[in-house]
């Protein structure tokens, strides 16, 4: 497996990867997905020896205080082979100087949450509650902007 920082993205290849984990919210708009990747602070890919894309991780960061891991995904055909661990360990090293190294994931009551919590705990992460923090986000569907914002 080869880990590489990449800045140019083949839409077909990234759609295949994001679709493989069911992340249709991204693949519905391929141009937006590719712009998001290009605008990320860092994108690392994991590829096999023939260049096939196995997984990817991307960050949003000021490279000083905060690194937020926005996406970490591995094609399910290659789960449990240490690829997710390798991607995240690389990011932990790269952003070791940042006081905050954060991410969000599904609630533990969901099947994805159970798997992801086991994974992140294995990699040394604490929940926000354990760090005496809380996470907040606006609802996905929000009222249209009022006139004051226009
Ligand atoms: C989460 C994800 C990235 C893990 O990638 P991976 O390459 O399969 O994980 P690794 O093989 O590096 O796992 C490292 C360790 O994490 C734990 N782990 C990983 N998957 C697990 C699972 N399904 N159940 C329990 N523990 C798990 C294990 O301790 C594992 O070590 P082991 O295989 O030696 O027991 C992968 O499942 C994925 O892409 N999921 C879909 C996308 C997603 O939900 N991403 C996270 C978004 S926040």
C-alpha cells in the first residue's frame, strides 16, 4: 500500500470510492465533491501497487491550532487490513502540532457508529463527552436566509 498526498482528482475514481461506502450525499454532485477535495487542507490517498484507489482521508485545518478530519473512507472490499489506521496515523503525525485534532462520526446506536467508535477508540480517540466537550451543528435543512442576510 502506498500513501500519497494528492491535489488533483479523477471524478470517476473518487465517485466509485465514495459510492462504495454509500456516501451519496457527496456523489450526487460530482463537481462539488471534486471542488471540496481540491479545497481541503490535505488529501491523502491509499493505493495498491497498481495504483488502484483503496481509501482516502481529507482534512480542514489552519495548520496551527486545529485539524478537523472531514472524511476518512476505505473501500469495503479492503476493510480490516489496516488501511484506515495507516491513513489516520499519517494525519496524526502530520498535525501533531495542532492542539485540536477532531472529527465527527455517527452515533454509537447506529451500525456505522458501532464500527466507527470501535475504530477510533482503537486509534486512541476519546469521545467529546470524555474530553468534557460537546458537539453542535445546525440542522441539515435550514430555513431560507432572511432579508437581513441577503
Ligand atoms: C472506519 C473505516 C475507515 C475503518 O477502516 P479499515 O481500514 O477497515 O480499518 P483498520 O483495518 O485500519 O482497523 C483498525 C482497527 O480498528 C478496529 N476496527 C475497524 N473496523 C472495525 C469494525 N468493523 N468493528 C470493530 N472494530 C473495528 C479494529 O480494532 C481494527 O484492528 P484489527 O482489524 O486488527 O482488529 C472503514 O470502516 C470505512 O471506510 N467505513 C466507511 C466510511 C466511514 O464510516 N468512515 C468513518 C467516517 S467518520
